[in-house]
């Protein structure tokens, strides 16, 4: 694994301008990538299909732009499938994409070729770091620990049950628990959250994290089975920008009533734009 510290060079040209210069006006600048996502020594780009034939040139330019970037990946499609595996291609640099970085005092190990990590969810990870003190928490779709690790490191819950069924993500989840020295708080569980979560914390969880977008609604009943009276669900999904979770909360209410429970929507928070039509949101819900 390669470890690289992030150092900002304030005199460096903005990334988009640097790309324009490197490609020497061969490409319409409006079609070039504008943002560069970094995870340790790995950079991740989305490249407009209209200029995908220049992907290697763009990748080589990224390596020149920041010498601390050693591998450049191009996102080829949205994350999908039961294991939420990223669709990315190595377009320049080292094939060693196993990397490490720190964010908000939390160490993350991962390989972006194998597992998902959304740089755009940083504000939500910071928010989670302030919640859960002395609580029993269930992270139903833990991934590498992107939501529950900040909570373990900063808020110190009584226990976090982190459930993950992607073997690669579970490997990094376990590694990250050890790297952050929170194994006394955070317990990894390998398997299907729909089966495991209600058994692990049947009506005992103070807080349940449900961070599986485009599929979370299939697990609303299991989340309700976990949570104790007065506890909270944090439900992540995507919807049309104006809708912002109205249908998801209506479905949750219907399921809750069938279980003789009541739910109160505390807030609906926009996380980020998922695509031009959809917004990633989180519902904070209290169960009565």
C-alpha cells in the first residue's frame, strides 16, 4: 500500500485551467473535467463521454498536475449492484490503488477500484461524528465504515454494530476499526443486514444508520425492528430534487403503523446532487 500526505500548492493553476493548457485546445474546455477527487494517492475523475477518447491524455495530465497523485481512475458508470461496487477504470499511473487517507481525524484504508467511498458525503460524516455518545448504534450498510467510524472515533457510542456483506468492503471495515483503535466500541458483522440487524439489536438500538441508497426502502421494516422507543433512524436515499424523501417517509409511516409504531420526521437533509435528476438525501426520523 502507498501512503501519501496531501499538501496544497496554492500557486498551482486551477485544475480545469491546467487541463486546458495540457491538451492544447484540442478539446472543447467546457467538456473537460472540472473537479478532481482525491483519496490518498488515487485521483478519481468523471470524463464526459464526448471526450473519452482523450482519457489517457487527461490521466497523464493529472499525474503532472499533482506529483503526489500516483494513480488516476475514470468513473465509467454509477455505482450499482448488490455489493455497491464502483465502476472505474485505471487510465494512468500505478496499478497499486490500495490507499490510505485521513479525514476529520479518522483513518480510512480502501481500494477505490474495489469499494465505494463518496468524497461528496464529507459533511454528513462530520455530522455523524457528533452523534451517538453512549448509545447502541447499528450501521446496517457499513461499507468501509464511512458513517460509523467518525462516530466511533469522536462521539464514543457504547457499541456500534457495523454490518457489511461485500467481502472487500468488510475486509477494509475490519482494517479501519483496528487502524482507528476503536475495536472496543465497533463490532464488525459479515452478512446480510436484512437478516442480521434485527437479531443483533432487536428493539435495543438507540440509533440506526441506513446508508444504502437506491435500495434502502427494502429494509425499512428491519430498521424499525432494530430501534428502541425514542430511538432514531438515519435513512439515506435518492429522489427528485423537490420531493426530497416525501415518498420514502410516507412508506416508512405505513410500515410503522403496521407494526403499531409511530414515526416523526425530525428533518430531511440534502447531502449532494446524485445526478442531474436526483438528489441524495437523508431523513432523520424518531420512532415513538
